[in-house]
């Protein structure tokens, strides 16, 4: 008996971890534009003005990666840096030990990883302290968890001196598609992106988090049908009809897991399914072929972890159900 309790307990822990991992992945933006040729600060400012004038459209966060030299007193360090203008949470997911990320109107703030804080200060209690970044002073706003030496540098939304290679899109359409993102880039004067990364990773994470539960639901349904056929044979037909009705009601919720572009709209049209498969494979190829940034590597590591949790929880669920059948 205690073995079954332990097995179901392990399954519950893995299932909770899967949902936690999926929620972490959901924090990434659902549309990301990438440019081989940097977008100028003036173009970024015009795009923001376009968003202000068109309230129903996206709001852009601009960023790029690089390396910077940080110095505190006699200590110096070369570190990776994400320079951004907008929402820090869209360019790097982090848990803050102290303080917060610099805001979108903060042109002199910086947040550093725990590893970088220990190297330069020997402590994480450094909020409000000064640091020179490429010989320009900045104020530490927060320290976030991380074993990689990384700095997040904010630039005021009206600063036009920087140029950017990536744009994260937030707000706008609730279920943005590739055409929405491309239309915004064109209308806002950003030009045609070299890559458009949509929310396929988030949909995959959601699906992987609920798959073990679906396995249990299917197993429970099979047991219910077997029980009804054995003891209440006359009630099989109305119960099946009731099950189909419930499935029809829940179908929109299940489809909501998927990004808008992948939701089937022509179920009986074989050409539609073929074009959908081509689009999905094209988006996956683009996701894998884009020159990966630190943010992309972080997202891929989260997805890899989610896949591992899904495999373990699925195997655990199947093993638990097998043990239940054997014991019966």
C-alpha cells in the first residue's frame, strides 16, 4: 500500500513541477522580432509613437546583447549584458534576491546576477550602490538569482542613441499571429524582420504540463465505461452522448492551449491540414535556426526541462496505473 502512496506522491510532485515550469515559460513574450541589421533608436521611438496612437496594437520592448566592463573601486569584470528599453521581464526572466529590475523610464539603472554581485562586491546587499559600466556610472536597482555573470542595463524609452536587434511585443491582440506581428513591424516603421518567433514554445509547454493529466482522464473514462457496460448496459448510449456533449463544451478550452495560428478552422479540408503542418514545421525550423541569444538559450533549457518532467510524470502515471491493475 505504501508503495502506491509513494508513487502517486511522486506523480503529484512531478505534475506540480510541470505546471510551475510551464508558468515560467508563459512569462516570455508571445511574439519576438529579430533583425540582422540593428533597428535605430529613431525607428524605435517612431514605433513607440505608433503604439501610443494605436492603443489596440502591440507595445514594443527593444533590446540587444553584448559585453560590458564593470568596475567597482579596484575590481573590474567583463560580463555579458542585455541592454533594453522597455519591460525587463520580457527580455530576461529572473527571480530577484533584493531590489527589482530597472523600470522603462530608468536610464541609469542596472540589475546584476548573484554571481556578478559576489565577484564585484562580495555580497548581494548592494541595491543603491554605484558601478561604472564602460566608464559610465549606474546605480544598482536589483540582484537576481543566477550562476552566470550577467547584467541588465536599462535605457530610457526616449533615448534614441542606442540601436536594437530584437523587439518583444506585448499587449495588442490576445492571440497574436505571425501576420499580426509582421503587420505591426511594417506599420510601425521597423521594417521586415529577419525572424519572427511566435508562441509555439509556450503552447508546447502548456501541452506537456497537461499531458499526464489527460492520460489519467482517459484511463478514468475507460474504467467508467467498463463499469457501466458491466452493471448498467442500458445506460451506455445516453452516457456516451453526455460525454460527447461535455467534450464539445470543453473543446474551446482545450483549443485555447494552442496558439491562434495552429487552431484548426477547416477540419475536413485536407489541404488545410497540410498547410498547417508546413507552417508548424517552418516555425519550428525558424525557432531552431535563429542565432540564439542568452534569452533563447534560457527558453530552450526551460523547454528541455519541461520535456524531461513530462516524460518522467507520464512514465510515473503509466506505472501507477499498471500497478493498480495488477493489484486488482
